[in-house]
C-alpha cells in the first residue's frame, strides 16, 4: 500500500515523516504515493485502538517509556556488568534462564553479529573442509530431484499449476558454505570501508555497526535485488529459503555435527542435513512461499481450484498440530503451518533421495554394535538433531510466538505422517507411530 494509505489505516503515526527521517541518511525522500510493504495491516488498526488510550499525560509517559526501553533493551548486552545483570532478571522471568554465558562466548557472538563476513573468513580457513561443500552440493542435487518427483506425483494439482510448480522448483538456486568474496582481503576491506571501529569502545562500536547496517540496508532499497546476497554469516548453524530471491542458503556452520560430517554414513547425513535441505525446498511451496513465482515476484500463479485444494490439505496439518500440547498448553497449528509443511515435505524428499543413493551405490555397511538398519538410522539422525531441554517459561514463549513447534513435535508430527518411517520400523497400522489418518501436502 502507499504511505498515504498507511496513514489512513494507522493515523496514530505520521508515517511519511517517520519513514523519511530514516531515509535522510541516504539523501532520499519518499512521497506519499510511494508503496511500502505492510505485513499486518489489521495489527496496525488494532494498535491504533490501543494507542487511543495513551492521549492522557500518563498514557504519553507510559508510551514514551516503552519506546525508550525497547532501544535500551537492544543495547543492554553491550553495557557494563551491572546492566547485563539487570537484564538477566527480565530474561529469567521470560525464559526461566539462570546463570550467565561464558565471556568468550558472548564475545564470539557479538563479533559475529557485527562482523560476520570477517569472522566467517577465519572460520572457513581454519575449520571448513572443501570436501564438505562438494558433498553438500551432491546431496542437494539428489534431494531436489526427489522433491520434484514428489511434486509430479500429487494428484490434486491441475496441469498448468503443476508445470509452474516444477519450473519453480527447478529455478531454485542454492548457495552453500560461504560467499567467495570473504576470502579476498581486498574485497572484505572494501565491504567495511565505511565502518570505523575504535579500540576499547565496545558499546560505541556496536552503535556504529548498527548505524552502518541501517545505512547499507536503506541504500539497497534503490538498487536491483542482489540475489546472491547472504543474510547469515558462514559460521551460523542454520539455513533458509528466500521467497523473493527463490534461493536456498546453507552456511558452512550447519555442515558439521550433529547435522553433517563428511565421514558419517550417508543415512545419518541425509536424515539430518538432508532433511534440512528438503525443508528449505519445501518452503517454496508452503502457505507463504507458494505465493511467489519462480522469479521471486508476488504473483497469483495457482489456479483457484488447486489453491482451494491446497488449503483443504493444509487444514489437516493445522488440526493435527493444534491437537498437540506441551505442559498443558496447546500448540498453534496455524501459526506453525509453514514450518510443519516444510518439515513433512523435507523428510519425505530426503528419505527418497537416500533410497536413490542406495540403489546406485548399494547398501551401506552396518555400524558395529548397533542393531539398526540404515533406513532406521536415517530417522534416528533426523530425530536426534531436535533433542533439547527447555524451561517452562521458554516453552510458553515458544508456543506463543515461534513459527516452529517445539522440537519433540517436529519429530513426532513428521514421523507419524510418514509411511516410510512406519515401514522402516514395522509399526502396526493404527498404532501411535502409524496412525491411520496422516496429513500429506508434498
């Protein structure tokens, strides 16, 4: 919507003045007709009703204190020990966490957040194996192939939408490990040329980093989209799919145990990082990703009848995950739908990819001392990466806000929907791990 339209639905803020106050940093001015992305207009309308109660002197003071506190909260980790200890009191109330992180860990996290590409260059040179990248590239190729085969096998899509879906899956690009430029000192220095860091000024340096990042982000808005830009630093243990770039990214950090090791059996690698690969591919076709076409444009490329069938299928998952509860608190199957679609689709694609590998290369040798088949080890590898210990407070916050269900339900929900799992472990039909009703989208 335009900035003028935004002012109309959320008049509690002069949005033109607010937005342009940021763009003065890059010498740009936006008119009221300029379009901006508003993810939750209904939220802003509701917020406007709440803020009507802040017109009194006390209300204005409370709002002012709240906004200032949000700024303080973002920077409190960069302040002295007494401030960080005060923040721990709030963290304990919210998350149930006690104790403090070791100083070296705090320093590593802060440095990676501020200078991720530079830290990444050190990590790649010291700890990353080129062989791991090559193996990951082969795995993605196999998982993509089986994911496309799964797409082709669905019976509920019309031919036009199915063809467009397969084209989109084929067009997904991947970035693995790290961007090449970080290993060039000249290019790395050029990236941070406008960032001035001073010794013994930890707090001020982090303020400078934030300002540097804001200016870089604002300037990027007036340039063509860079589809090879990384949003995570190489040491990050995570992965993501970008709908606007139609690409998947796997930083070097996730290509290590427990997700991956170059000497692991293929069953464990496909069960762990292989499922993550399938998960990210499936995000291109979840409840949000499906709205973008193969070029990353927000576009209605689904036929209406197929779109309606998709919504009916996904309602099965909404109901399934909403029926789960943790410590007496129900999960939110609607909030977590996209991640649940990706978990289920990723598990299926990676298992089929592993089976294809076995057909070509033969069964792997049994692991000594373990009476499990490699098909069973695949699912064990998938399950183990989601082992966790969580406090009651953190679990409540996760259920309320996180787009993922807690780890144990990522495992239980996906496995109970999997015919492959039931076959691997010979689960009787109708048993807890092999219910008759299963939810399948991809």
